[in-house]
C-alpha cells in the first residue's frame, strides 16, 4: 500500500481509492430536454457527494493514525497479566480468547505439563467468555484441561505426546478450488502497522476503500473494536493463494514473553501464537468484507471445531521475530461467516509451530435486533432487501419461509433453493415489491451478482462467456423471487422440487463481466396453480452499466413428488432414438472421435463432450450432424452444487454441451481451417429457445446430445454457426434446444459489436 502523509503522519489510503475530483459533464444543448438536465445534475451531485465521502475517509484515517498509541513490539495484550489468568472484567472483549488460553497454559505449567518439541495441544471452543466480570477457572481431567466461567465450559484443551499430529486428518486440495467471493473489492493486499491500527479502530473504508463504507448505521451495528499489538504487519493477502488455493495471509509478529513457546518456569508462548493466528484470520475475514452483513460484527473462535497446536521448536526465544504463513482451506457464510485455516509459524526460516484447523466465526453483537437487521449496501447504493447471508441460507441452510426466516414448521428437506458453491450466481436482492401469498402479476425485483475478478466459467471457456453462465445468472433470481412471493411456504409437509421447464433468451451486446456487478431483473408474468404444484412465467433481464445486455423469459415449475413422477420426456414417454441411430449411415460416412481432452471447447467443469460421431452433410437439414455421448458419474461436479438434498444436472449444462457440439462440428470438418486460433462466443441478436421435460440424476447411465447444423455463414475470418439440438438421458429425449447460434473469430481479433444494438424486450466442495 502506498503511504500518504498529512503533517508528517501517514494516512492509510489505498492507491486504488484516490479522492476523486468531479469532472462535470456538459449539459445538453437543448434546454427543453428537462429529463436529461435532471439526470446530469443528479450525476454531478452524486460525484460531489462521493468526493466528500472519500475526503472524509482520508481525514478519518489521519485522525485514527494520529491518535493511535505507539505499540512496543513486546507489549502484551492489555488486561492479561504475564503467567496468570486475568479477571474477565479487565480484558477488552477481543482479548477474552487470549485470557482463556493463558488460563489453560498456567494450569498446565502448574501441573508440570508443558509442551515440548513435537508435542501437541488440541483445543475445542464451546462458548464465548462473557462480558461480565468474573475470573476463569481451569480444571484438569487426565490430559485434558477445561476452562470455564461458572457452570459453563468455554474451552477444552488436551496435551498429546510426540507422534499425535500424524493422526490428525489431512485436507485434500480441491480439484476445483472455489472462486474467491469477497463481499467488497479492494486492491489492498498488504498492511502496515498503521493500517492495522486504523482497522482496529473501525477505519475499514479508510484502509480497504469505498466498497467497505457503512455510513448511516448506528454505532451498535458497526464492527466491534479489535485488540492492538498482535501483528506487526501483513505482507501478503492473496485470496487465491495458499496450500489449498483458497486464501493466504502472511504477517510478522513478536511475542510479548521473553522465553520459549514452552518455557519451563516461565510463561508459555503458545497462547500468544494462537492469538496472533486468530488475529490474522480476523484480518483476512474483514479484508473479504464478511462483516458487511453482520450487525456489530465481532470475531470468536469457531465453536465445536477442534484445532491442533503442534510445538515444533520449543527452544525458540520469545523475543525472536516470527513469521506467520496462513492457508485458508474452508470459508463460508452459513450458518455465519467463518474461516478455517492452517498456519505455519517460523523464526528465521526455522519452523516453530504448526497450527491446524484454526477457525473463527463472525457473530452479531448480542445487542442487535432479532431477526437479523439487514445492513448490507448494494452496488446500487440501496440497502439490501436480502443479503449474502440470506443467499447462503437459501443455498446451504434449512428451509426458509416467504418472509426470510427459518421455516420451523416445514418437515421436508427438498425445497426451492439457490445452487451452491461456484454455481450460485446470485448474491443479494437489491429491491423487490413481492407480497407473500399474493402472486401479483407484474411484481418482482432486482438481484445483484458480483462477478469474480477471474471467474471460473471464463477460465474454463477460453475467456468467453458460456451460455451456461448467462442462463444461470438470469434464472436463479426467478426461483428466489418465487420463494419470496409465497412458494417457499407452500406444501410445507412435502418435498417441493424447483425445475426450469422452458424459455428463450437473446444476447443484446457483448459485455466484459469480470469484476463488475450484474443486475438481475425479474418480473412475474403469470401464476398457474396445479394439483400438487405451481407454474410461474417470468420476464427476465440482465443489466450492466444501467442497460440490458441479455433478455428473455422462462417458466419454472414447483412440483411435489407426485407431479414430478409424471414427467415423461419430450415424446410422450416414447424412446425415440437420435437421428444417427435411426438413419444408419455407412461407416465411411461417419467420423468418430474422442473429444474429452479437447480444451479448445471447454476445460475443467466445462469439459462436457466425450465420444462424438460426425456426419458431414448429415442431419435433418443436410448441413451437418454431430452426436456426442458422455457417461453420468455420481461424482460429476454439478451434483453437489445443484441442489442441496436435490442433486440434478442443471439444464444449462445440457445446453452448453450442445453449444460445444456445434463448435466441435465446425472445428473437425474444416469449416474453420482459415480462422487462426478460433474463439467461440454466443452470437449477438439471435434468440435461443429451449424446452426441458426430464432430468438427469446420479442414478442414470449416460447423457447424449445431438446437433443438426442448419446454416453456416462465412464472412472473411468470421463464421456464424446456426444449429438445433436435443439431449437424451439414457434412451429418453428430455431437452430440445433451438437456434444455437455461435460466432467464431480469431482469438486475437476484437469481438465486433453492433453499432446500434436493438434492445428487445419480452413479456456442486
């Protein structure tokens, strides 16, 4: 971070967040255009307001830094006496965990049971140390020490001998590590001592940037203050780094005790190591903006989650500078924002201690309202109607009622949900006008999706946006809004599956999505009750920069098991085979390939093709044909993501398979030989149409997809492919997809955009 100064005092202001100087845009020449004049004036006022806020943040940062008390590198946390448990009334709130650890360490030392080289301590937190005054009590039971406050056990710590850490569970690196999903974006990835002081006093926007503002909130809704002096600096914050590629933080500290991590006759240093690592986790959680949804956010050790402290080099002096290297392996928002990480502590390159499975959770202050107050501010500047924590519950948690509270009367597990993990492409509800139970036509709302800086669906699709991603962005909010409108409270004693049935979408213009926020507009067009279900038709639009770029409509069905069982496929239950199996062309007419490793069409989760059969000049239009086949595996990535308790292949994956099949036909029949390094993208202006009348579950054997090339248009090194297709589950045709339209250009060539786009409006860890 670049440091600025005022009167010689450094200001913690990110270089990515300079104080902007409003540049007025010229007003329209035509004075009669009153609407345009009002719009320009509103823009000027907003720019000036933003400039004032940023200047205020810079001044606040200076004030906080100017009033910060200089910290000695060896200063112990206030209120914690060396070698003794402190009365809780003397400990600042954030230091209570340190007091619990020191109480246990003092009891271990009194029992002559201090850790030595390659011994370990396991610790499990059961509750928070209270605000009220009172001393901690530590009782021994064999090799276990229990720290309590009155009748309540706060933590249990067990001392193990050499060799125990080998039995500790090892965590695998995920094949597809989830994309970072910060709740606010920042370009700040290192922190000075001054930055840490400012953060501890609540100056999050001053350090991390304007996305962390929480203006207009009462003091009780702002995060609790942090302890000082637990880290000297943070040298690295990398949301994709670390051993598990899920986040890394590196920092330095210097312990307050002048002896070793397990010193005979003196205070043990391992509680200080744990406290520093917990502080590092806190910094990472706030860097990711987890606090922006939690009123009065404060961090506590993750309850009920065992952690391991392994002492590797007990003879290290307590005054030696230490380096912490923390690797996050688990992060989430349900049931509350939390992080779990491993942390290696070294001194001059030599390992001192290894902390494993150390976790924290962010909890709201007890004084805040119940149900939880929504304090999240959307990209549009509005207070969110439903925030990321609500989205996490809708994805991972128990059933919700239409008024966004846990439905304790529901006895069913399968309910309408958002997808999980990277497949969830909705973050919050910015606004809506739905009334539970009314299903009023024209009602709806706007959701928001913060596209990651480097989203998986671009990385695995050679840098272009796949149809799968746009369909999911548009369709997911529809199901959520139906839930808010009342579907979530229907058929509470039965499973209720949400399935998309049909729709049509059109891409209006090419857009750059990474690092931007997509607005998801939903309008209810029709509501049809059924015996055992409900049908909803929606008008849907995706907006970027204030205007639509993807528009259409879709139908969702909400079905009880009896109604789901009536799905018979697209051909009234008959097993109509693909065109290739009906026509039986000669072997010389068919070219067979295995494209499972062809990364030009998709990689990783988007490697959707397997064995293919190509018939040039075949198909219903005699312009070309391709049939692909791929086995269904229970470990296929989408089953764990779509949905909890209701694993099913998303229909968008079947549509994407057909897009890849049409692209594969062009690649392997010479149509693109004149296009260097061809890049495939969704064609602008063409309307995609689809119908689904079946589902692919883990129990099925294979998926097949066929495309009939309808037309190929050549324009120099640009090619447009138009095709229709179908998808089979085993022997039953379940999807029909019409007007698959693909533009192909050289990868280095900029995508062409229509000069005047026509905005068409329509009524798995």
